[in-house]
C-alpha cells in the first residue's frame, strides 16, 4: 500500500470469497474506520501576527492533485530533509523536533508554504535569519525578510513539537505501539509528524536523528551512520542513499531488537521486532532474503541500500511499504486465522512496493493503481508459485467484481475522491485486484515475453523518480511495438470492464444502481 488493508474481526478475519482463497480486498481494509483530521495548532508570536496583519492573509496552497488539492506546495523543489526527534519516554507526549529543509526555488517566492498540521511551532528560520510564520488550513506559511528569487537555494529550519495521535485516532502520522511509536504517513499524513512538501512528486534525501532514553531502540529509513550515547540517552542517526517521498518515511521507537542477516548479493537486511517476540517471529523473518531473490528474478535488482520488516505491536488495520523498512502489524504473523500462504504473499506485496511505489513513485495520487496493482500482481504470482493459488482463478473472480468496484471506487486510473474525514478511503478494491486485472489483460494482449520486458524496463527507466499512467502506456506501446493507447484507455478509464483477451466467457456482474 501504500497500504495493504485487512479486516480486523477476530478470530474469523479470513473470510473466503470462494472455495479457493480469501478475498484480498476484504482482508485488507477495515471498513468504517473513523478518520478525523485534526486542526492545525500552530501559533505565531505576537510580533509575527502584527507584521502579517498589514499584508494579504496567508492561504493554504497545493500542487493541484485531483484527490488531495491542498497537498504539497508549489514554488520550490526539496533536495533534502534533516529530521531530529527527541522522544520523552512516553508515547502519549509530544516529541521535541527540529526539521531542516534544503530546497531550490522554482519561482520567485514572497512566502513559503509547508504542509504541517499536528504540532506547535516555536521558531522558523530561512537561511539562518528569523522568519515570520502563521498557519493556514494545514499549511505552515513562512514569510522571509525579503523575497526569494527563482533558482535560489534556501534552508528552512523549523523548531517544533511532533505530537502522537490519540489511541483511537486513525489519521496516521505517529502510530502508538505497545512499547513506543512508529510512522504510517500514507497517503497524506507525513505533515502530521514534520513540516514538509507532503506530495510524492517531490522526493528528497533524508537524514533522521532520534534521541531516546536508555532501554529504547530507534530505527529509521536507510542505513545507520552514528550511535551516540550521552548520559541516560542515545541518539541514532540514519541516512537514505536514494530519494524518498515523505509518505514513505519511517521511524520506529520501542523496546526493540534489531535482527540482521544478508540478502541477495550481500544486501543488508535488518528487521525490527519487540524484543520479547524475537524467537516467535524469526521463522517469518528468515523468509525475506528468498523473497527478495524471487522478486529480482522477475523485475531486476532490488533498488535500495537495505530492506527489512518492522513488526509493530499495534492495531493499525494495514501494512505499509515504508521505504527500506516495511511496517507490519505483529499479529499478522501470530494469529492462526491467517493461512501461511496468505501471510507470505502479503510480505511479498509490501516488498514489491519497494520497486513499484517507492523507487518508482506516483506523480499524482490518481496514479495509485501503478503502486497497488503491481504489488497485488506480484503478491498473486507468489501465491501461485508457492501455494498453487492460481492467478487465473483470482483474476476471473476479480473480473466478475470489476464493474461493481468501478462503480464504487471509480476506474483504476481515476479513483474517486476520498470520503469526507476518511482520506485513506482511496485504497479501495479498484486499485488493488481491479488494477492487477488491468495488468493481466495487458499480458494477455501483448504476451508474456513483452509484458515481462515491460516490467523490467519500467522499474529500470524510472528508478528513484516519479511516473504517470501516461508514461506506462507509452512504454507499453514501445515495448510491444504497437499503439496500446486505446486498449489501455478502456481498461484504465472506462466505467465498464472491457472484454478480457483470451477469455470471452468471463462475465462481469453488473453493479447495482441504487433507486433514488
């Protein structure tokens, strides 16, 4: 998944869709979960308020994303984030934090908007000079002493708190675990943790420092660079070697053990588990190197510097492909209601996202199907290869439901806007199995050899970047040697599911139109 949603009724969470397999959509999303966006709690100083009163009022901005109009901000391109968090030893108290952003301006700016909506700001500096700041919607609006010319380099330093959500809040950002905190920032929740340009189109390098009391361990995206002990605290520093979208940031703070092993080609693999559960979880963790090798055989080299699994003692309702350190609920691995093959396929789903969604990120959130469709595709292929759960049977079932999914959530490449107060609701079946069905139709149309060449070329050509649905259509046409625009347009944008190549007998069940 971004998010791989699952139902959380216990103990019967695995409900068969047919005699052969659980319904992946039903297993992945808790329905009706309350999601409330908290109002921004940023207060400027009295002097700042006076200075702003004479000018035009601050306003929230956005990069124009169809699904999240106020997400991200125009006018600059972030090169790097330096995040410093100090954990107080309680997951219900705010962390003190400093966020430093290095960026280039892409136009002349009199103000700089940052996404930030869940902490108190003490001060803001631009290039070492104090700056006026205020809040507008979910934006922190910063006014420098003078305008910033187009093409200039700027460093923004924000001193702030970073506030964990309450235990019953599903907004995302910091997630409380049994022994600390973890992050779940997808799709639009990184700005609940730190000020940022919170849109996947603006990827950047990250350095993350976490200071915590003795007895805690902190782990973040990338590789460790420093561990400094001072008094009764320890500071861990991690740095990414590849750019990352804000929604993929991960920090784990807990009474954890870090388990290390080698993956293919000596890849460092490190897993983070509650210390008391390390022995019980080890049989699952040792599967990761083979799963990485399996994915490499199909799409090419693993794209990052490390990988691992963060098993959190938390009730989130989903798993999440945070870059280099995927977040999983611990009980996915400990509850016997889940079949072994299903758990392993979900591990591969989040692993596949490291290529599809993390390394190659969506340019807009309407391109979400490229993330989830591909992760679901490799999840299904793995279940077929390892457990005999045939891809064709799964795709036939998806075809039967596809018209209903399109009616409820929109065609795969035009997902409907999230429900009010439930922004995570864009993660519907139409972008999971509904999007994997598009890939199946494409493979049926162009053949296995061309399809597999397309997959490898896609991740190789867009590594560390962003891409759109139009980019995928162009590459598919190039690899196959014919124009696939019309074919894929119907599969991606039509209200009704097109006929399946090679399976004229497959039928979609008509969507029920409510009587008004």
